[in-house]
C-alpha cells in the first residue's frame, strides 16, 4: 500500500532534523502498536543519513554488535574497538555527530528496561554533556504507551524534560479512510465503507492488511478476521497483555463490558461486583485506551460520565472476539461470524456517530463537540457542535436509516440544552448512512 497522509508528521520530523544540524535534538514518537511509527520514521528520513536500531530483548552485548553492523553499513565507516554497553556506543555516536550530523532512530525504546535499566540514566548524563556540541537527530519510538509516558513525563525519571518534540501518532482520519477505500473500490457501498471504518478505525497496519489483500467489503473483512491462522484473532491480547501485566483479566473484563455498551461505572461494578475506579482511571490516563465523556455544557466537576473504548478495532475485538473466546478457541469461527452479522447494524451505530463527529471536528468550525444527555440517560442527543465565535450550534440525530428520523422528538429532547444555549442560533439536522 502506498504511503498516505502523514504530511504534518513528516514536516515536524524534518524540521527537527534541520534544527539538529546546529545542536542535538530529541524527538519522541508514541502511538499504539500497528499505527505506523516505524514506517513514518523511516519514510521521513529516507533521503538522509539515518541509523535504525531496534531494541530486542537480548543481551546488551549482542544488541551492540547488531547496532555496530548498522553503523558500519549506513555511515560507511569501520567501528574500531569493542562495545559491550549501549552507553559507550551512544557516546561514540554523539561524538561522531559533532563533525558529521545524522539521524539515529531507536525503535521500541522502552525495551531497554528489560536489557539494562541503567541505560536511561546513562543516556541522560551523556545527552546533557554533548547536546550542545553534537549534531545528532535522535528519534525515540515505543508502543507501550504507559512506559513511554513514564520515561519521558515522570519527573523522577532520568530523561524527563529532555525531549524537544513529542509526536503522538494517530489513526488515519475519516477523510483519509474514505479516500483510500474509494480509490481502490470507487463503487463501494456506504454500508461497507462504514464497516471498514468501524473495524479498522484507520489504524495503518489493519488498513494496509485489507488493502494489500483486496478486502474492502464487510463480508471480505469478516472472512479475513474469522479464519484459521488469522493475524487479527489474537490481536487484542498481543497488544495489551504486556501493558496490563498480571491484572490483565480484570482490565479485559472491563473493556469487554464497555464494548458491550455497559458504559457507566455503576453498570460495570454491578456486574463485576468490585470497585473499578482505579482501573478506569489507569485505562484512561495511564494506558490511553478508554475515554470518558461528559454531556456537552456539563460543569467541570459534574459526575455524570460514560466510558468508551477510543480504538475502533479494540472495541470490535472485545465485543466479538474476546466475548466469544470459547468458540474462537475451538475454531468455531463461523459461529462468531454469525453473531457479528446479526448484531453489527446495532453495534456500528455508535461508530456512525463517531464518524460524523470526527468529520465535524476536521471542519474546524466548532469550539465544543460531543454528546448530550441528562441523568438516567434521558433526552439523549447524538451530536452537539457549538460555534462560540458566531453563537451558533448544531444539534443532530444519527440514524442508520434516514426514514427513522423524528424531528419533533429531537427538538423536544433538546429543549433543556436550548435553554442553556440562550441567544445561540440552533440548527437541527438528521445524519444517516446516506451522508457518509
């Protein structure tokens, strides 16, 4: 698949590289696994001299040997002497970059904690010593979000405050997804386009997998997921078990319930019969997997909130794969697929809402954007978009089928919100599958 829509990110990386020709620069790239961090970094510096180090879980000596091979190949020079520690090799590179600038990409940087925990403090000492004289462009990437955040944002950690730039790589937005899919299949149905978005969420690796295999329709995508040796059946486990550690079963249970529309803390606690406040907080603020939302215009201290899995694919995986893992484990993929086909119209409704909210966000016309509901889920409104600059607001109802739109009901449900928006010009709208 060709390289899509990372112009802003590439410019940021190129600007950092240009600045590194005066003094050393450190850029941190974060983002969930499969989002395209490695591809982005390599693409951004393909025209320049760049080293690529991948940190695998092996002895430090073996890693250094691999890195030396990369140095000799890319910098076209013989590395003299023995290097048994990464710190010594890193100092060597900082010194080399004093006279000959280059980029050093270190992928899966948090894995150094499994190789030698002192690497971070050693790098900090060396960075502080050489950053003004060295002209190295250092790019550090990692997929374990909680570890990357700890390394660079915890003030007790050695590398806190050292990064000059931080890039949190996001999935392709809805406009890019539509462009990719319609370029490959110009006559794709709107239902299939929604299904492609609902399942991939714009994560680069999943989009690439389906594009390369020429699978775009709902039926084709399900056939790729629910089959023997599918790369996606164990994807949720592969991505998250390392993040969660020994408590992963509790986190997985919470995420499965959220994916099944149990979106309030009280609902989840009543099923699990335990306090989950700490787990929800870590899922949102440490692991960056769920997001809590409050009704538009709610007070900052308001306690009414709902939780959603921010990642489309993980939501799908917990709703249909993890929930029915017993059938998956015995290879009864057809059974699980039938459940997906039965429930998908209802399930995809929240992603149709998400699709339109994202399009409205991309438009740049609004200062506040979200949902609205009142205690007990009364008077729920799918989309509220507020333009404070021009005192305008959009209130929209989202239905898969436009014929189900009820204008009077929408206005009735919006009455309390309208009162809060006194003086604003209100536009009411219906959005459906036809509009994507």
